[in-house]
C-alpha cells in the first residue's frame, strides 16, 4: 500500500520566554496543545495517538516525559510514543507523528515537543567533564564555533555575514508575537558590536535560552477535508551519522546532504531555490544559515550560501525568505525548536503566519538538526495535496 | 593489571521545577500543614490533585482539604533504605487512603518492623518541624490515641517552585583500546590505532572504526607535533568550567593521525592563533602524570611556518 496523504491542520505554540515560572512542564505542553487543537477544531478525545519529544535528559533532569506527562497530554488509553534525537528532536517527533498517519495506522495524531530551559542549565549539561579527558568543552557554542570558523575559511566569507543573519532574524521576530526575543533596533552594526563569546561567534549571533512548547495536529486525507487550509506533507526525511570520524565533514555533513537530496526527490522538487517559497531552517548560531543553505542545495557549496544571505536573498522580501518567524535565534526552547520550524513552515503554506506571512507561500521547508551536526530532520509542506 | 581503566564520575545538578497552580496548591498546603486534594469532573477527590482532569482534560480548579488521617490500602517493606529515602532506618512505603479522598497517596510510613504494618491499619500525618512546601514536609505514622498533631501555617506566599537535586554517581569505564591510549599518556606517548580497512589512524583509538565498523587492533604511536585545523576562543564563563576564560580550544591534527584531538592552546596570544598553525605538546612534569589526556598540559606553537591549507582541509 502506498503512503497515505497526511496534512497539518493544527499548529499551536506558547509565547516563548526566558522563564515560564507560572506553569509546570505539563502546563506548558498543554498551552501549545490546546492552541493546536483549537486551530484544528478538535478536542483531545478525538485524537488517536500522541507523540512527544523533548531535549536530552540531562538538560532538564527528566528522563521519562512520557511517564509523568501521559495524563496531562491526554494520552491515557491511547498510544503514546517518545522520540529522542538531541536538538533535532522537534522535527523527528513531527516526522514520527506524520508517519503514523502516512502508514494508515492512525487518522488523527497529536504531537508535542517542549523544553523548560529555565529549570536547568544546558551549557552545564553539554560540558560535564569526563575522566581521563581534557576539559575543554564549552557548551554548544564551543562545539560549533570551530566549525563556523572552518566554513568561513572554506567559503572565504566576509566576517559580517553572520551579523546579517542575526539582524534579519531578530527583526523578523518583531513580527512574531510568540517569539522570545523582541529586540527593537537590532542592526548588523549592533550585532558586530556585541561581545565575542565563542570566537568567531558573538553574543547577538547566538540563540537565547527559552521555555516553550509547540504542538501539531496531523491528520489523514478524509479528516483534512474539514480544514479550510491544510498543510500537506510532501516529503519527510531523517538521517544520522557518526559524531566523530576521520575526515568527517563537519561544515557540510554527509547526512545533511543525503537527507536534502532524498527530501527534494520525495517532494518532486528539482530546483529548491525556485520551488520552495520560504524556509524555516534550524539556525542556533547565525552562521548556520549560509552553511545549511549550501548543504540543503539552495546555493552552491563553498560560498553560495553567504552570497545568498549577503544579497538579501533570505530576507522577508528575498528570493528565499528564511526564518520569517525569527527562527531559533529568536526563540530556543531546544526540545521544541525543531517542531517550531516544522510548524512555522506549515503556517506559511496555510496562509496563517500572521504578520510574518510570506505572500503566496505554497511550498515551505521545515528543518532541524541536532547533536554534533549528526541528526537531521526535514519536511516539505505544501498548500496543495501532493500528486505523487 | 586490569585491562580497562575506570574512574568515578558524579553528575549533579539542582534542577528547579515550576509547580504550576495545581501542584503549587498542594505543596502550599503541605507547608501550611493541610493536605489538599483536587476534585475531578466525576466527583472523585485525588491527592495530590491531578493537574488536568482525566475525563474533560481541563485544568483542575476544585480543591478540597482532606483529613490528615487515613487507612493503609497496600504497602511494601523497605529493609535497607538507600541514600535520600525518607528514613535512614527500615520503613514501609504505603498507599494511604486519606479520609475524604477517593484515591490513595503513596508515602512513607514510619514503623520499625513489617509486623507493625498491615492493610487496613489507621495512620496519621506527622508534619516536619521545618516545612518548605515539598512532599517531604509530611510522613505517616500509626494513628495515635490523641490523633495527629496540627501545625501552624508558615507563610502566605503560594509555593510556585521546588528544587530537585539530582546526583548520579557512576563508574566511567574506558574501553580496552582507550585504556591503552591513556596508559601511553602515562608513559609520555600518544598511541592511536589504524583501521585495517580504511587505513585511517584514530587518536584516541575507537575499538571499531566509526566509518566502516572494522575492529581496530594495530597500535600506532603518533607525533607530539601537529597542526591546528580549527579552533574557538572561549570567552564565556559557565557552571562547572575547569579552565578560566579566555582560552583557545583547538582541534590539533597530530602528524601521523587522521583525526584531530581537542586540546588547549597556550604560549601565544589567543588573537594570534591561526588555522594551520604548527603546535607541539607541552607535558606536565612527569611526577604529575596519570592516565589522562590532561598529562599534556597544553599545546604551544613550534614556531615553524604554518601548514599548507591543503594538508588539513579534509579535516574541517
């Protein structure tokens, strides 16, 4: 039996903040879930199965979210799955949920991903010293900064391109009421003037630490008929690779390139830059925008990415608006960040993105990556039902 | 000598938990010496209250004070308590159906032998002298003739958060191959392994090649001189940090190795560190050596001309 059509008919998210001290983890998830269900015109009782994702266990000290959240998520008496792929988890979780519909197993699946960064310390969690080893690890920024430097060298990028991305995303976030950061007046100059944290990454080029959640309702073709604006899923893909291997390309990982190639093929896309109307790409540090533009095939390797960014091509009015929501650079509840990318892509093709809507968006990319650039999750959603 | 090296690791963090309005109400009650349950849409009183109703899925808003006395509906004996359990002496965990509740609560029951606990026995709350709005504010004990001793309410700010210290103690075991690497370091040598399939030399050795899965056995001593492929200048202080910033954390591709190791660069201004810079290992005094990559205190420039980009571009 062929893959069944599936569509996103409900998207919900919290107002992402540095600290949501007023709600528990369950309460945070329910805010997103209730909004997604309202958007879908459904109740929890109608849902067949629930898929939950969150950041790595040490990040929050919660090892079994499925166990303690089952009741609050409305999962009693229903299948409940938990997905775990580091920072890409929000994307992978949405893909697992969609696969339950595409496989014909369930008709109405609710998926939710969350994180309360305020209850822990991700920097600490990523830098726990191990015996016998050199304690030089310094969080996610410390991990990715050398690879950003490699990209700059390989592509001979001007050093201000990262600041262009940061200024763009922070200004896009002003149009998104849910975004964590609403920093008025961010400019390339102000980003360049911010403190150098993990050289070559500056403070304003890094994502914030956020509390937040995102939920999606994914349904089969019959159920989607009731929706005025379903976002049809045209392709989904996940790929993984080893964290360390001799000559592993850390700037443009094989798994990322393979995932993109498989995604475009599945979605029947031959020229991504021409056929994708906007993209929500996982950019926790500004330079990952040009890096992923190249890896995803929107631009040529070793320079096409930064040229596209520098030319304004990824701005709201560019050829490929990227992260119109403000992206990870403006809101980063890590466990939910991937699903936010997937959900924002769906909002765009549903014409429901509000002030950060790209006019006439018909096809959009949602993208997430995690670990040491070793887990990738992507989907393409469209306003029309896929023909394949 | 054992084949592998191991060392204890403690991963500890004081996580915080925002309780939200429902569990916050319950914990506020404990702090003030009352047990608060929540009434479900079907009329059942559940202690602690459920955050969301199991039928309507709405947030619980109907709170009910229940009695500090109740009946044991089931129990289990804890003959050897472990660290941080409610008591440091044998005790029972019991399901206690509090008077006024419809669902029992699981908690500790302070009795000295399993002969003193039975299903159906009557118990009462015993409040901690210092109550902070946590489940440990309360334990149960057999009902006394005079009944439970009431306590004064402590504060008027509702409890909205708790601190949950987590401490994991475990033994970190290095693989036999890694152990050989660390033993080499204890002799002032840097020892890797060559993959028989792809011929790549891994430092530290990985037991199996990450690229093709082949088990690795052939030991290769690599040079103590190498090339900085790429690096980061860490300017950020953070919890648990061992080295005071700013410092340069660099990937050093040792001559003879096919994968870079992450290490510290000193002996040069951070701003002067470059991709391609040639560096050499600077060892700690031999008296301080142990089985650790920390035997190499840092790497510093050799003063030689930088390596050609082509020699390391495939390692970025």
